C-alpha cells in the first residue's frame, strides 16, 4: 500500500470531522464583541494584571455553558427558548420573554456603539452615522444567513473572527506582557468596588445570555437528526467545536486585557475607546492603532448580526412568532441609535450594557442546567453529576456577583 493511499482515508475523516465544526464559532463572536473590548481594556488600564483570572474563569464557564446549550439542541431537537416555553404558563412566558428582550437590546447597544466608534476612528464619521451603517451591515449579514443558509453565514462570521483576533493581538508583539505578571493575575482577588464592577462587566461580556439561547438553535439547525449521523459522533464533534472556539475567544479577550496592561497602564485619557485608540497610537504606533480599530469594526459588524439572529431565536421560541427580518432588526437597533443621537458617552454605555447582560445570565443558565440535568428529557445524554454540580457553581457565582453589585451600587 502506498503512503498516499494510507493517508487518504485519514484525510477524508479529518475533512468529515471539520465539516461538523462551525456553530460554536458563530456563538464565539458574542465573546469578542465591543463590550468585551471596553471592559477588558478598562480592566487592564486601571488594574493591570489583577483581573486576568476573571478572563480565564469566565472563558472556562462559557465553554461548559455553550456545550450544554448545543447538547440540548442536538438531543431534544429544541432550542433553549422552545424548551423553556413548553414548561411555563403564559404570564410567566411573557415575563421571561420581556427580560430576554431587554438583554437583547443591551447586547445590540454594545455592538452598535462599538461599530460606530470604530467607524469614527477610521473615517471620522459621526457616531450616529456610524451606528446606522453598523446596523445596515449587520442586516446584510443576516440576509446572507436567511437566503444562503447557515454554512455561508458561519464562514463569513469565522472570517470576521480572524480579523478581530489579528486586530487585538497585534499590539502584543510590539509590547509583550510580563509572564510573571500574567501568572500573578491568575490569583482570584479584587481591589475595591470598581474592580468588582469591572469584573461583573467582564463576566457579562463573556458569558453572554443571547449566545446561550442561540447555540442550541445553531447546533440543532446545523446538524439535527436529519443528517443521519450518530448522535454520539455529533456530540463528540461539538465538544471539539466548542473547545476550539472558546480557547480562541478566550485568547482574544486575554490579548485585549494584556494590551491595555502593557500599553495603557497608568496613562491618562484611556476611559474611552477613542482614548484607548489614541494611546495605542502614541505608545505602539499608528499601524497597531489601525489594526485595533479594524478589529473593533469587525467585532461590531459580526456581533450585532449574531445578536439579532439570537433575538429572533428567542422571540420565535418563546412566543411562536416570526416577524420580518427588518422589523426584528429595528426592534433592537432603535434604542442604540437613540442613545447615540442623545449624545450619551458611548464607552460608559458599553461598560454598563455588559453589567445589564450579567443580570440576564441567570435567566439563561438556570433553565439550561435544569433541563440538561433531566433524564426524562435528555435520556442517556443527561448531565453527569459532576457536570451538574459545576454548572450550578457557575450559576451561583454569577448570581452572587450580581448581588454584590447591587449592594455596592446602593451603598455607594
């Protein structure tokens, strides 16, 4: 047997396995959106390596959560909103949808603002005009998904994810971080109320509620039972899909924080993304600043389209209503455009939007853990006891951090 004939079957298996990857990379866009940029750069500039552990912990949490979401969709054939809908009374279902819609609006706020800021940095466009352009581009990306199908949409989003990674990691080659500082930052600790607020924002920007809702539908629609592939193989491939995507997204998040730590720590006027861009230009050069702005733009375009897609999944699952794409886009775009028109500080709005998102996380996590822990629903693919315990620890930690935020806000 020739070497070529021996290798060919293996290559065929690799290609077949790679063909199963993709849904998690769409969900991963939610973990590198403009809200992440705002919270991670603020954390690095103000506290250096202190909150490295938050990035790492949040990414580990996100990996488990996204796998459970995908598993629910594959095993049951239901998205998470559909599974929740079947177990709630009408008033409870409407209330649940209302909070999910508020979270969707906060999500879109962060993403549209990020795109608007990037267009302002690159071309000097007014923020309102940039917000409208970002909304228009995201609508075009959604049309690709609606008309061409999920796989072309996955390819476009994955390409934008690579642009985002290059844009935010490039500065680390110019100003490398301290290995000792990174290791020291892995020790969990805070340094006052402001660090807790930023940690909550980072968590809200990393464990994203809309990504939890969306991934169950992505996995179901991409694979489903109609493919004829064994469920065990799909779940195995999904673990790889989620693992690779979350490691990639986590590395980008860490790069954002480390870039701010090495290039912006102790500097003035870095409380806004425009200030961050200017400081990077002064400290690391115009080329690095240009890549940063391009990464921010790609982040805004990709994440707002994925966020709107998730909103449609939530509305369709909970209300059994499908509304036209343009109407759905306007529903979440209007608040962001209104804030831009009102002249609200965009970067502060970005950080606060992530805190709002952190309050929506329990509403996604608690049903997800409960549903995937039910043998009557999941059969032999029910969560193992250790998985369930870890998932409840994640949900408990998020809720506890949010309660601490409420206390700090009231006390302050």
